[in-house]
C-alpha cells in the first residue's frame, strides 16, 4: 500500500471516529426564569416546569444566575424539583 493510500485510510478512520463521538453529545443549558443550569441529556420537561432549553453554545445575559444540580429535575424558585 502506498503512503497516499495509508493517509487516505487514516483520514477516513479519523473522520469516522470524530463523527461517532459527536453523536452522543447532547448537552444543553436549561433555564426557568433567570435561573439556568447545565444538563448532559435533553429531557422532556413537564409543562408545569416552564423551562426554556438552549443549545450548549448559548451565551447568557448579565441577569442570568447559574445553579448546578445533579439528576433529572428543574429549579422552581429556590427549590430543586425532581420527577
């Protein structure tokens, strides 16, 4: 096999690995009012949560506060509500 052939195979394998690694990434920023948090999975929030889901590259304004929390749920006032 020539060096050009090896290079093309290497490039194809690298592109395939990169494509597969980006398929599982579904991070997002979720906000309820002016409180936001990061999530690793996109959940189907209940309607009473009244949340807005932004892409991970969304940039918040100066009045946004971030509160992180583990698990599936949402902030409602000062309380984390799980479901």
